[in-house]
């Protein structure tokens, strides 16, 4: 049996209260909050975090088996250059793994899922998006940021199938309903009433075809999720006759917004966090047509859930950030930078020579005396042995803050810069930035974990590396889902 064997999601720490938009501009906004990627995050870094959540816990052995990696996003960090290769490097996957982008449209997320599910080798499909609209517009308030990752492959004792793919169907149609020209800061949209009936009809065709292939009826669906940027069509489909009301799942837009390409992935991950063995999941995705995936949870799911449930990540979010901060992070409000020299871009040759350290955060341990070195070195600082080092991945190793600095003069889009010296569990010390934190979080003795971030963009080049963040979430799955306390709110 082939199907889903691992999954994970990533919801950024920061939130924006929609009411702050109207309070600043006099219009727009609404109720609830939306997720906001930090100033040091983009679709590539979020894809890495979602993939790490998918490949932790009891799924660590999957890294050596993955044969393909697909990154789907409508807002890639680079054009021309592949972004999936940075995810590949950060996960330290085998060099023979095919890593490529599925980019340019929100629908690419569905394409990544379907292609991964049909692959003959274990395939990692990552859906990541960062949604930004013009200030005061509907897309700004309704959007959200996030990512989700899924590994499809064959059943094995060490990586059993947790959800069997029963059937899928796709109906394609050319609909000029939402579009964005290259270089444009925001999408343009026709009135939703124009395409509402079109989308509902297309979704009905895809859903009927998928159910027929799986020999199922609507009342057999236990979890019914609808994703897409067309609010009115999605709302109508959640009221599809024949679907039990209790089967309709929250779309999470009230608390994290709509993360576009990543929305179907985050909804599916949230369902898998709660689904019981034997339950059937129907995922309907709208965008340039309609797609439907039908899955059934297996007995292996409870023991193989993601260690960081979507609900727990939502609950751990920050207090809302100021609206002006959000605008500056998105480049919609130009603020005077620090009066310091412009940051230097990374240079390709030295960066490539240190890929293991720069992207995968791989340290070295001396084979003679056991001393851990961050960054890795050829000569042991303790016993002076030469070339007696063993690679030691550090991305999942937590540590304790030994000391810190609050730098109010450093060049950063979110001053002040917090710098910490971390003593890692098992040995080793390293100085790095602290992110997703306030000055109150920079204290001696605080527990931190590592996260993959974009440290700076200079001369058109993104420099990715690792930062520390407060260890707010545990590594074990939460038994009781807290998403049930979150009510769905239509935009």
C-alpha cells in the first residue's frame, strides 16, 4: 500500500490583528488575526521549518530514503534559480535527490501533492506561501503566511502509511478570476460573484468523480475541508448537501488567515493531528479549476503524528505586532535604515565550500577526545588532533543561553538585534541571533532551539543561516487537540 507516511506544518510566530488595519487607515481590517512571517522569513525558510517538523519524531530515518523534493509556492524567494535546492541543503538530503520548484500559481500546491502521491519513490512535497496585499485591501487582511510538508511513499515497517490515498480527481478551467503580473506587489481580482458558480460546479464534478473512484458516498466523509482564495465559493462548498455538518472542518482563516498555496496543506495537517484510524478525509482545493483528494487514516496514524500540531503552533503565537511593523517587514513602508555600512552579500565560492555548516548546521566532534566544535574545524581545540572529526548534525539540539547582548546599533529590520551565546546539550558553544523574541526573552538560562532563517538580503542575494529561538513548544505530540476551541470565521 502506498500513501502518506509523514507530515508536518509550520505557522509563523507573529500575528497581526485585523482591527489594527482599520484603526490605522480608517477602513479595511476585520475581526481576528492573521499569521505573519517574520522579517527574517520567506517561503524557503518556512518550507524548511515545515519539512523539519515532518521529518522529526519517529520519521527521522525518512531523510535517507527521500528521492524527490517538490517546493510549491506562489511567492518564490528567487526566480530563475531553484529555491528547492536550499531546502534540500538545509535538510541534508542525499545529493542524488531531485529538488525542483513548482511555482507561479496558488494551484502549484495541489500539483505538488498529486505528483508526490503518484511517484514511485518516497517524495517530499512542501507547500509554502507568503500572502501580501495592498494596505487596506481585502487580500492584506484575509491573507496569511505558513507552510506544510508531506512525504508520500510505500508502506514499510519502519515508516508505515498513516493515510491511504483512496482517490483524487482534478478539473481544469481557464478562469480570469485572480492574477498578478511579474513584479506586481499584489494580485488583481474580479468580483467574486462572477466565478462563484463556476467554481462550485467544477468542485462538484471533481468531488463526484473522486467519490465514484473510491466507491464512497458523501455521508461517509468524516473530515471535509475546502481550501482556496475564492471566499464565497469556499463558503458555499462547506454547505454541500450530503456532507454531515460535524464533518466540515475549520479553515483557520479567523486566526491565521488564508496562506494561499499552503492553505490546503495546513488544513490537511490539522485534520491529521486529530483524525482517528479509519476516518475518511476529503480535501477540496479551488483555483484555476478544482481538485479533490480522498484519504483514509490508518491504524499507524496516532503513533506517527507530527510532534508540533497546527493547533499548538497557533496557540503559541505572539501578541499582535504593530501594523507599521508589518508594513515595514513587507517592504510597503520604507523606514530609514541604521546609519551603518550596508551589509555584505554572501559570496558563492566560500558559501558552497561550507554548505554543510551554512545550510544544514552540521558541526564536528573530535574522535579522540569527544569535543564538539561549532563551526566545524580540522584541528581539535582541546587535544589538537588533526583531521579526526566526525560530522554531527545540530539542527535538533537544544541549548541554554549562557549570555546575551541587546544591540541597538546593528543593521536589522527589527531593532534591537538580540544576540545570544548558546551552550548546547551534549557540549559545544556558539554565538548567534535570537529571533521570534523580545528583550524579555533574552535571559541567561533560557532554553532555545535552532531555526532556519534568512539573515540578510544584500545585492539581491539572500543569505540563509540558523538562528536561535525560545523553545516554547515541546517535542512530543500533544494528546488533546486544542483546535476545537477555535471557531471558523468567514472573511
